[in-house]
C-alpha cells in the first residue's frame, strides 16, 4: 500500500442499501457513488465499456540550489548544471511528479470537507484522481532554457515546464461520480493544489520530517532520502510529541512519529529549499479514437480478476544499515536475524490487478473475514497482517511478506477497463481495482531481506510470488445473491492447525502464470546505498551517494565530545566529511545517510577546520558505544577526491577491547595525537 494515516479512524461502517456491480453497458448511469454494501467486487466489467477522455495538465518548476556551494567554485558548478541536457531536468521533473502522487491517490481527504469524526467508507465524496501512468509522462520545458535566479534569497538555477497527458477510462456515470462529478460533462473540470519542493532529491536532508506523512509507520523509522517522495505531504503541520508504543496516542491522526519538527512543511521548504505551487487540472474532452489509441496503456483481461507481479517495483532496492532494538516490532515479527545493527536489503513490491473485476478482500474488521485465517492482528503495529500476501526468496533463502493493507495505490493502466477512482483508498475496505496496483515500498519495516550474514553477499535473484496460495480469487468470482464473495475450505492448514478459507472461484487455468517474477541484485561485501555511485547528477555534502570510507573503526569515549581538525590543499576541489556510528558486532561503519550522521562538514579553506561530534553511547550490551567511522566524498564529483590531512586525539589501541582513555590491557593507556593523511580510495 501507499501508506496513509487516513486509514486509522475508529471502525464505524457506513453501508449503502444497494449492491452495485459494473457491467460494460449504460446501466450505471443512474448511480450516485454510494459505497459498496457487500464484500464483493464493485467494478465488474464483462465487456468493454464506452470510452471517455480526460486531459490532465499542470505547470511547475524544478531547479538546482546553489546556496551550499562554496563561493570559489559556485560559478563553475552553476555553469555545469546550466549546460546539462534536458534528460537531467526530465529526471528532476519526474521525481517531483512522484511527490505529487500521494495527494492524487488520497484526494478524498483534501477534495472534501470532512467532519472530524469522519469514518470511511462513505458515499457522495470525490475520491482519487491521478495523472497518467508514469510510462506516459511528458514534460515540456521552457524553450528559453534554465535560468539562474534569486528566489526569496535562495541562489537557484530554475527550469520551468508543463506536464500534459490524456486519461483513457470508462464513460459511465459511476466512474465520474466517484472521481469528480464535474467530469461527467464535456469541458467539466477538477483541480488539486499541491505545494512541491523545487529540488526534490534533497528534501529530506533539508526539511527533515517536516514534509513526511509517516502514517501507520512509526518508531521503525521508515522514511529516508531515497523513499521520501512516497511520504511527501505539504499539509503536514507542527505536532506535539506522541509515544507511538501507546495505542491511544498512536491512533491520533497526524503526520509525525519518528521525528517532531518545529516547522510545518511549507515553512520548512520556504526556509531551507524553496517550493512551487502546482495546480493539477483535469478537463473532460470529447472522445477521439485516434487520441485514445495514442494514450491507451496496459492490457486488462476481460471478465476476471488477475493479479500480476510488477518487477519494476522490485528494481527499487538498496542496502542500508539499521539498528533494531530488542523490543522492536521487527524482532517480534521475525523480520531480522537478531537485534542490534543489521544490514538490510530494502526492496519494493507491487501487485497489479490486470483483470477487469475488482480483487476484493472487503471490510477487514468484520468477523467473517477474521474467520478466514488470512488475517492476524499485530498488536505491535496496531493493525491486521495478511500472512498469505507474498512469498519471496533471495540467495535460496525463503521469506514471507506480511501485508497489512490491500489498497489501490496507483493507476498503472490507462484504458477503458481501468476506472479513474477506487473505493480501495483506505484500510477499511480493502482490494485492488482493475488496472490499479497495491504498492509496498522499499524501507517499510519488514519489507526487506536481512543480508547481515555473509552467504547473502554477491549476485542473487530476488524472486517474488504474489497470492502464492491462491486464496484470493483469480478468475471469475462465485458470488452470493448479495454480490459478496463466498468462502470455502482451502485444504491449507496454518501453523495453528486451522484450515484456511479461500474465495470460491471459477479459477482461470493459468491463474498464477504471471504471479511470479524477480530481479537480479548484487549485494557488495560492505557498504550501503551511501557508497554507491551517484547516478542522477547529485553533488554536495548532503547527498547520499558517492561516499568512501576512510576509516572503519575509530575509538572514543562514549558520550564525550570528539574533536579533530582536517584540511585540504587544493581549494578548487572541496571535500565533504561525514562521521557515522560504527558497529562493534559487525566491525564496520554503518555507512550512514546525512540525517543520521554524527557530524558533517565541507572542507574549503586549505586551513585546519574543526569537526566535532558526540561519541556514540551504548545501545545494548554488545553495542556499548565508543566507535565511529569517517567517510568522505568530493563536494563536486566532477572534481574527484583529494588527500585530506587530519589531526586528532585518538586511542592508541583502537580495538573493540579498548575504552579510551583507560584502554585496559593496552601497553599505553594515554591518549595520543595521531596524524592521518587520507587519499582517495585508500580504504573501503
């Protein structure tokens, strides 16, 4: 799912009296978007419906912020980015476009005036409206090219552009009413306002959690610089601290759980980065088959439910280090091999419904769904887990992905069998609409493989199998007189000796032919995404790529102030230094991102520059603190690395047995001054 706190309301089901199934004719043109009253499909196309077209446009700006670039190289760096090809700017516009998706999918909560005690699902409200699938995105840049400007005190290179696309969908009143009733008539319009970051690559580093809507993901620290776009929500405000281990405080709707910033999202963007107002405009246009053929995307199997893997999501993966506390949900749910510092392979997964009938789980809090055996309440995460959602293997080791909300989170297809809107936009009424996908993104707790142990190093296939037991109907669902799924014994016994139920179904012969897929991933012996090569033109101290480890294990007194000086000789090639905590158990750096660094500095002057930080303190009986690592990178990667000279007070025997300044068991118990000369690529 694309997670949202909007699914955290108390359970109070508001049901309509009518049962609706969608056929490929005009019988729905008297439908007024009441919520489903059954646990069966809402969209149910048995033949191709009449088509409708919606034009979607917006104007925006992306840029390169130069505020942090040292003055002696700023002009050179500015000229470099002014000369970048349009593909560079297109990638920026695409990442900014990702940041607009959250509010498109969950438009229900910004397009309607909702009461404080609102309990979805409820009818008569406008719901999701998206732009075209990402494969069809078109950005048209200003022919005058990028310009260097002063934007509210920020030194920026800005490039204006427009977005254009055409949505192909079903021309039935239910479709228009569920998205926006205005679109039922030609030239009818709908809009959505979003305040977007101008340089989206570094919004987490600059604004922190201010713009992160963490939803149901709490103390596990799901957000990082690589997945920040998933959580971006400009409506986030300053909020009081909440103890998320307390169910009552956890249930209070809000954006923030891992961090509680003292600025709203919009204020943080204004102060640290700059933002742009984006208004997405949808406009209904006359049907044109030639235009529809140009924009039609994806194939749906008619009259059936068909779940399919989407390997592109799995290609979104990275290696990251994460500290797992003893009492964390990840320990209680067997997501890691042990507590402490773990090296994790984060990966994404998406289940597409490439049929023309809703894949429906239904109202998950009803007793009969609990009796199927699929769902198990996870008290640590305060929600239901579906233990039969997805299986995966990596390096010949099996794993199980626990789904917690089967939700339509992006419109992947663009055709007459794919509705504009979905009922499955909360965790109340769960399912995946035709042409839509259910996304779990890299970084979500337990959406990973623990690769701390050496057998996981190297190149392996990550294989995922969706709906592995066939408990969800893939084919033609067998429904009762009310349109709800019928559940029958599956013959599968779970670990508690309980026989699981499955949806009764005229199962397709090849129902699981496209459920399994995977990608090849190489896990290096050491390092994380921070030490991977920069691929999108990133630069600067705050970027999370292109760093090298100069020293893995440096000793210090836990809780003390550590201070050393560093200098460079070539002022035309500034160097960034990052200090990370090191793990005693793993014997390595934790290869931290900028937000988790103990200290960070750019060396520019050619003189000794001080770097200070607090020595890591004890986390548990093994990780007793007292060790850090030094990483470095050229500020402007084009310049390359250069020698860094450092002078510091360090323990004369920097091993895990030492505890400066006493260093028990060492021949010299005094601290000593050591000079280091680090050249590029000296140590890894």
